[in-house]
C-alpha cells in the first residue's frame, strides 16, 4: 500500500521553512500531498491561486509531491486521500505546545498520527505572519520565500 | 466563614478539561462558583444560554457548585460573591505564562490569590479553540466535551 | 559617531515595564528613540496623541530620550534615524520566542542587531493587553502605568 | 476531617519564595506540614539540623504550620500524616514542566492531588542552587532568605 | 533499499512512553533498531543485561524491531547499521529544546535527520528519572513500565 | 568613563555561539572582558590553560577584547574590573529561564545589569555539553568551535 503523508497549512505564504519540511518528509513517504487549507472566515494576504501556483512551481520537478486545496477538517481530508500521517514542522517550543494539542486531538477523533520534522536552523526563525508584515510594508522577502515573484507578480 | 472559589472563563465550550478542574477544586472550598464571563466585544460560537444550561447540567448533582454569569472585572466579581480565590487549570507551559501574568495583575489590583490545578493527563491537550474548529467543520466533539448534545441541540 | 538605539512598540499603553527597559538601555546609548509604530489596520484603545503625550511626559527630564512616531518597517525607520540597534525588553519565555523570530528576521533583511534587557521582576507580569482589559472594565491601572491620568484624561 | 497539606522539598535553603508559598497555602488547609525530604545519596550545603531549625524559627508563631523530616516517597509520607494534597510553588515555565510530571506520577501511584501557588513576583527569580553558589563564594543571601543567620551561624 | 530507523537511549528503564514511540515509528520504517547506548562514565539503576532483556521481551513478537547496544557516537552507530533516521519521542517543551539541539548537531556532523513522534497523552508525564526515584523508595512502577518484573527480578 | 562589559562563563569549550556574542557586544562597549570562571568543585574536559589560550587566539586581533580568569562571584569580579554590565547570549527559551534568574539575583545583590544578545541562527543549536560528548566519542567538533586544534593539540 502506498504510504501517503499530508502536509497541511494555510501557507500565506509558503516559506523556506515549509519547503525544507517537505524535503525532509520525502524519504519516509511514497507521496506527500501539500494541502492548502481554506478557511472561509479567514482573510489571506496572498490569493489562493497565487499560493497554489507558487507551491506547484517549487516542487514541479518532484513527482512524489502533489499540491491540493481542501476545505474540511484536516483529518477528514486525510481519509479522502488515504493519508496515514499528518506532517508538521517544528521551529521552537511555542510551536510545539500548539502542535501537540492539535496532534493529540486529531489522533483522538480519527486515529491519524502526526510526524514531526525540525525546520533547519537557518530557517528556524522564519514566521509567516512576520513575512506578511514585512511584505505589507514594502520590505524584501526573498530571504524567507523561494521565488517570491511567482507569489506576488 | 464560607470558603468560596471562583472558576472564571468564557467556556466556549466548557470542556472535560474544565470539568476536571472543578472537581479537583471542590475538596478545598465550601462553594465553587463557575462564572461565565461576558465580553461584549467578543463573539462566541455557542450561545450564552446554551453554555450555562450545559454547565448546570454537568454539575446538577453537586450542591457545592453554582453556575453564574458576570460582566465585569474578574476580581470585582470575586468581591461581589465573597470569593477569596480564583481557580484556574494548567495544561502546558504556554498556558502557564499567560495565567501567571493575569494572576499577578489580579493580585496586584485586588489582593485576591489564584490557586492552580493540573488538568488530568488525558485531557491536557484539549483546547477550546480547536474544539470550535472541529465543530464548525462538522467533526465529533464528544471526546472533549461531556454531553455536547445539551450545548448544540 | 553617535550611538542611537530604537525602542519600537505600539505602547497601548506604555507600561512601567517599558519604562524600566528605556532606563536600562540609556547607559549603552548616546540617544534612545522611543518609536511609536503606527499600523493602519490595527485599532488602539488609547489615541496616538495621548500615547505620545504620555511617553513624552515620562521622559521630559532626560535629554537622551526622544519620542517619535513611525509608519514603516522598523528596520527602515532605524536607517532613517541612524539607529544601530533595536532595543527590546524580555519578560518571560513566551515573549522570548516571538522576539527571537523578529530579531533574526530584522537582522536578515537589514543587518540591524537587537539588544535585550530584562524587565525588572516587580514589573515582569505587566502585560499591555491585560491592562487594556482592566481599563475597559473600569479597574485601576496605576500599579502598571506611571501617571495614567495623562493617558486617559 | 482535618484538611492537611504537605509542602515537601529539600529546602537547601528554605527561601523567601518557599516562605510565601506556605503563607499562600494556609487559608486552604487546617494544617500545613513542611516536610524536609532526606535523600541519602544527595549532599547538602546546609545541615539538616540547621535547615529544620531555620524553618521552625520562621513559622514559630503560626500554629497551623508543622515542620518535619521524612525519608520515603512523598506520597507515602502524605499517607502517614493524612495529607490530602501536596503543595507546590511555581515560578516559571521550566519549573512547571518538571512539577507537572511529578504531580501526574504522584497522582497515578497514589491518587494524591497537587495544588499550585505562584511565587510572588519579587521572589520569582529566587533559585536555591544560585543561592548556594552565592553563599559558597561569600556573597550576601539575605535578599533571598529570611534570617539567614539561623541557617549559617 | 531497506529503510532503517534508530531509536537510541539509555532506557534506564524503558518506559511505556518509549514503547509507544517505537510502535508509532514502525509504519514509516522497514526496521527499527532500539539502541541502548552505553556511557562508561554514567551509572545506571538497572543493569545493562536487564534493560536489554526487558526491551527484547516487550517486542519479541514484532519482527521489524531489533534491540542492540552501542558505545559510540549515535550518528556513527547509525552509519554502522545503515540507519537513515534517528527516532525520538517528544513529551513537552523542555524535552523539545534539548532534542532540537542534539538533532541539529547530529545533522551538522553527519547529515542524519531526526524524526519525532509525540508520546501519547496518557504517558506524556512519564519521566525515567522520577521512575528511578520511585523504585529506589520501594514505590510501584507498573503504571509507567510494562512488565517491570523482567527488569527487577 | 570607559564602558566595560564582562562576558563570563566556563567556556568548556568556547563555541562559535560564544564567539558571535562577543562580536555582537563590541559596538556597545569600550572593552569586553571574557572571564573564564573557575569553580574548584567542577571538573572540566579542556584544561584551563588550553581554554584561555584558545580564546586569546580567537580574539588576538581585536584590541577591545581581554581574556581573564576569575574565581569569585561574577558580580564581585565585575567590581574588580569596573564592568558595568554582564553580557550573556540567548539561544532558546530554556536558556532564558535560567539566565533570567541569575540576572535578577545578580542585580539584586550588586546592582549590576545584564545585557543579552541573540546567538545567530546558524549557531543557535550549539551546546557545549553536547560538544564535549561528541569530542569524548572522537567525533568532529570544527562545525561548532573555531580552530579546535588550539584547544586539543
């Protein structure tokens, strides 16, 4: 049976930190689905189309990676695509506390496990909300996002 | 003099984690008031009526527990009801940092102390905002909330 | 060359915790600019005018302190005023995680370093958002803010 | 039935932080036993006799406080003295993680609950191992320990 | 190529928390080696023989699990056994900070990645050093260790 | 008056993380003293002579840096050398909790302030005790320590 992992997020935007987590997860899965979750009550800085186009471009040469969007509970979407695991990155202990609650509650309602990878050190300070702040103020984001021109042009 | 403790919160919803904290506080108080705080600038997923009905049902057989609503500073409400202590639950260190600030500031403006109990391990990952997310997406919440039908029917 | 440090924030309000950080930074700089950042998408409890008037009053006798407002990236404002360092206070480990991300990202896009001072113990629980909550509910804030009458009258 | 709480520790030395925790616990218990735990494989800076003499002096005017020594599992000693609760102080989130593990494991093997109080802000940085370091180097410890002369003379 | 993961530790003793981590790692590896690390400068409560006998008994029915001992750098042992990943469990944020440093330094000197799984909630408070303390004081450890009689008889 | 900062530590060994902290502190001080603290009850992996020789070599071209040894309370040594500030690096929130206690207690007994700099991201996982473990097991340490040959030859 194919081993499928889901890497879910809003990815507003998809950072170099996210990118490294996908690369780290590849050796342990036959397929990794990057799932862009849509929450109708949230507003995003970058459009859904742009975010998906951007992520697809980053992984266009890697067959095992698929980019999708979904608008339901993460664990329900896992079942739709036969994903056995949720994939998450960890940067710091504040991350960890929140990820731990979500992972335990996901396990509890669905039996689906979460597997964690560390963001590489040089990307461990990258934070999507700070990137949005920088971008809104006209600052450069290419240190934190690969090929940002796809995202914003 | 009667020893009264206040367990304040928005309880949107009242989780199994909250429930265990009330049970743990009972041996140390003559009366425990569960105070549902109303903040007019916040919006809630579950209506105030439902939340209060739900909590009352959970404790209907325990005479020492009273369920009330209040719309003022927590420490001012303590004085109204002669509560000597605020009761809070602790799950993880992220909780702790925030609770510590509130407890110190409450002590500073009123002299009222806060006493802390640990959420039991099996409930320590329960997080009301994640429950709301699950419920909004049609997921099951009975692992995290006792008798959720009272809350949502 | 004059050594200039920027202490940026929204200061809604400027607390005793902020105050002590400025005092602690003075021996290491020739000039400390307290920069009130304006974010047009945020709403504040205290008006910009009041906040600036309040901070100016607190430091009126200290020549090395200047109070300004700015509406751009913090690191861009540093360049405008020739500040070599950003000054930040640390209270607890939750603070630290977030400050660390911002400091690393600021360094990355501009080369500007951040220097940290500890809030004194007796002010380490002071949290501006809890002060706002207390003030909105008519509670006293003079334990946490020096001369609050300038801010609210 | 008398409500008894045990405040256990090695108290090498008993600090102002420990002192405030005992005072905070008094309103919720009929008796508070300060239990100096003896671990035969550990070495202490201050002798057992001195530590007990010191703590007794600090609470000589409070009838509800008793000072004892014990050399067994904390929860077994609780049963010996009919203590229903273990009392612990919390300073910061590093404390909290460790205290949480001990409290859950104590509950698991004995059913005995732990109740937590916050160290007051002005004492929240006091750390017994740093006090020992200061004392060994001839530094002053009276800011952190009440009546240290009883301990060291 | 066979995917091999190493789960290293001193396992003094091997707890239910360790056990669940091994079970969680199995779906992502073809073989999981539980490596009992020997540090000649440390002393252990349970003998190496007993620890290995105990762990082997726990996994005797799972072909994919192998129990070994090693006395070198963890990453060097990974190379010996062709392990591509180190497997670690995470309980709380204190764990996380230390595990993060080790994982980054291991990656830096060898290129070997670490993958993390959460300890299940009911085992998340289990701490080997507290178990040793309980055992030394004659307390029961069967809530924290499966089949402890193999370890101690 | 000359502004002098003390960067104290056991530096067993002096890592790239320590090195960056010294460089970051230089713009704010006229002189930075790297003080190798000697604790007669501790044992070290690298000899005092080697550690001092190593650190001196790293800073031989920077006039503002002086390397010394001391065997007393850090704050007492500050007074000996007229240092107005203690300089410390921060890596993660576990560091922070401990550094906070030491800094507050140092302030309390001497009035001397501590100023904090962040370790650069690429060095933020470097931990001297893990380096010692790697070195004892014959692993390479040049990713973490500049010119380690001075230290060990």
